[in-house]
């Protein structure tokens, strides 16, 4: 019997009472294995994912969930995490289990073993996982009472702790919701394919694949230390990471991208290109910028400042510490204290390093009385803030403890809000494009369950934000309930050169801080009215944006951003003065240029500066000196010979000033 075509598979199926979802899908011709095969179903009435072995008590409409969908991959990865845990306990008896949720592009499982896992251990674990997958063990769901679960898991202290926290799974820490919820507990048994004998079991909410054999492709990637429930006060566990995909080709492509991402890692490139470092003497998460990194950062910031000033923003500067009372009024000490550095007690007053710039900008607004004629007021600052992130989440420049936000706060009248948001979003997208980022999506994060303010205000702000998104033409999704407690927001995501999505710019509408600080302006009728406040970080932070750009360009910054834009390479020492004169002409035109007068041979100099990803290498020998020319070697390896000096200077200057985000090459100057 031939398989039905994909177009014949219905999007919604009716599962009769007492019939399993898997049987209903098979009767409808839906594949249950292989590419595009359904691995679970979604209950249309509740939105919950269900195992294929689930049989509803009443006729129920469901949606087949294919393995290559976001939800299908999450189920695949969760099931593979169980296989990982089984393999570890097979090979290392006595190892205690933590949690094992799916995560973006993979999964992990936390363990308390007798010793730390070695690379050789990971290879053994992966081999054992392959054996479990081939065995085709069946995942079987089993409801249990709290007492039954405690009895079965008497030797698993972390699982017992989760059972005690089941009424508050969010308090259990990251990933715990995959194992416990507020309802009845369930166990998942791995059963022998032939005898149905229970081989291994785990506390889990599910759902899971029908069998281990339906795990098409996986890889154990690494191990790391992790604190139980994410707290340094708890025991340190060993976390094993892995990835799983719907096909071997998909896994191979993911591993290729991982290898490419490793080559582009901004932490590695920061050291290789001498851009920045994190001296342990200064402290974790606090970078120092070397001269070359400082140049790129300065150019990046200066261009942003120029664009802001041309668009009606006013540049301000605020201090790093402030009195406790400021952050009490803003609410940061009530809502954000865990992420703030401890206070400094000076002259009887507690001072805090600022975690955000917004309270300072409000002080600038309030320094003078405001009229409706003063609005919109757009304040912009490159303001350094400090947040005490846990050491386990620090990641180079992209997750640091001290960083500089390109922070803007815009104060508007209610009738200005919609137009200002639309203009602001377009400004954000245009400026990001100037740095070579061109593919965007967005999220509109709406009112969460716990919020401050009036629902009517939230409705107004969300409507204005959504109108701005619609006007921009951006593809976006509504993230229900994911707004901050004080404001809805737009998050702009960008795709980098290897397809990764990064959350960058954020735009928030805030009704709460103007109220907390009793802000006002004089309306046309003479009354005092409350302004609306828009928070906006375009880069997110300069550091994070720098890290993302470094990885996007693999360290080969566009010529206008490159720390060194041109290097003179003499064929011999006799040609150094000639290139030094050319370098002076380029410096007069504001080009960042060096001449390599070291003792290295010419070919080694070319290799050295090529590895430093310099856009233009300018080579000169006897013939060039005699003819008044120079030879170009571009970053991609292409070359042009005997270019007259005046033209060479003009070409470098013109290319840099065009701010092109592709690298220069021979083709860039075709026909010149």
C-alpha cells in the first residue's frame, strides 16, 4: 500500500473516545516515524501536547505535531535527555539525577556523580545511548501519587525535592517544569520492546516519543558544572549537553554551524585580534578594551551618536553611583535588588551602582518645568551600568557585569505616542542596517499575570506598539504575558551571517516611572498632565553589540569599522620610506594605516596582516617606487598591481567613506 501524499494529511483529526491518538493518526494515513512523521498530538481544546498512546475519554480534536516542528523537536530532545540519563546510570551506578529539559537546539541533564565526567566518559555515554536507541525501548507514561513517587525515588534526593515543590514549579528553577507541575505527578518508564519489562524510569511530565528508536540523530556535545536549581547555595552538579535532530542531515548541518560558530566566537577572536580581555585581577564579567578594540568601539559609538543627533536626540551624561533613595523611588530596590551590586556606605548614606539609566534621565527631565511644546523630548546616553550576573551565565561581552547601554528615553504626550513609536522603530531598523544587519523579526511582549498600573494603560500601550510593528512591515509574533511587570515591549531580533537569531533592540512604553517620580508637563489648557515614557536600547549594550558584530563578520570588520584599515608591506627595508610617505597621505585623509618595518620577510608580513583581517595591504617594491605606484592585496586574496599613488589613496578613502559592509576586493574597483 502506497503512503498518502503530505497534502492528504489533515491538519486536524478527531480522536474517538477510547482510541489512542497514534491509532487515529495511522487510520488517517499520518506517518508516525521518519521525516515529517508525527511524534505527539496537540489537544485542540486545551493546547496541551499528548503522547501518541494517549486515549481521550471523549471524542477530541487534535493536531498532529511533526518531528521537524519546534514542538516536535522539543519532544525529541526531551526523550533523548531521558536516554542520556539512562545511559549515565547504566555506566555509573549510584549517580543521582537532577533535571533534563529540552533547550534551544538541544538538551541537557544534570547529575551528581562520584567524580567529574571526562571526555572519554562522554564518548562511552554516547555509545551506550546509541545502544538504547537501537533497542527500541518504549516510553510509557504512568500517573502516580506523591507518596508513590517518593517511594520509587527514595534514592533520588533532587527528585524528592522537586516533588515537594510541585505546587510551585517555577520556584524549582530552570527546566524543572519539564518534570513537575501543579497537577498529578507522572513517571515515564522505558520498557523492553519484547517483554515490556521496566528497564529504567524517571519523574517527568512528558510527553515523549513512542520509542527510543524514533530518535533519528543525536550527539553528546560537552559537560559543564551547574548548581542545583541555579543557586550557588545548592550542590554543584555535572551537566551534560547534547543535541538531537529529525535527520542525520539536520544534525550534520547543526554541527557544521557549531564549528563555524566556534571559529567566530568573539572571545577567541578578541584575543587573536587583540581587541579586549577580561583580566582576573579586575573581576569576572568586566572587560578592558585594548587599543584596536577601542578604535572599533569609538567608531561604532561616534556613528551612532551622529545619527541620533541628526534625528532629534539630545546627548546627556549621568554618574555611575546614586543614593539609595533614587532606586527606592524607581522601584529597582524593590523589584531588581538581586541583580544590583551591594551598596557603598558613605557618610551615613547608601550609594548603589546604577543598574539602569532611566532614573537619571528622569532627574534631567525634572530639572526644569516642561510644557507640551518641549515634547517629544529625546534623551540619549552611552551610559555604563552594572548588574551582578551570576558567574555561570557570564559569556564574554554578550553577558557581562559592567556594560554601556546606548540608552534613550523619550518623553511624549499621549497623542504623540503612536507616531513616535513608529518613527522610533524605523530609526532602530535603519541604524542596524547601517552596521550590516539586514534580517529582522520582532516580538510584542504583552501584559504578564503580575503587573503594575491600570489595564487600560497597558491596552493603549500594546495597541500603539503593535501599530508601529504593522507600519514597519516587520514579521512579528505576540508573546502573550511576557512583558516586564511595568511595561509591554517590542524586542527586535536579528539574524547573523550563519543564521543565528540575536535579540537586540528593545522598545518599552512605561506608565509607571512617570507616576512614581510625579513627572508632569503643562498642557495647552494650562493643566498639569503626566507624560508617557518610552525606554529604548538600540544595541542592547555596546559590548554585546560589539560581540555580535565580531561574530557576524568573523572578525573581518567592514573597512569603515576595521581597527587598522590599511598596512604598507615593503618588499625590502629600502621601500619603507616610500610606504611611510604614502601612509602619511592616508592619515591626512583620516585612514587608520600602519607600515610594517619589522625584520620579517614580505610573505610572512602578508600572512600576519591577512590573519589580522586588514582590508587593504599596500605592497611596494623597486618597480612601484620607480613608477610612483603601489600594489593592492585585498582581504579575500585578490590583487591589483601598479595603481598610481593618488588613485590608490582616493580608492581607499572613497571605499571607507561609503561605509560598505562587504569587504573590499578586486571586483569592488572593476572599471576604475
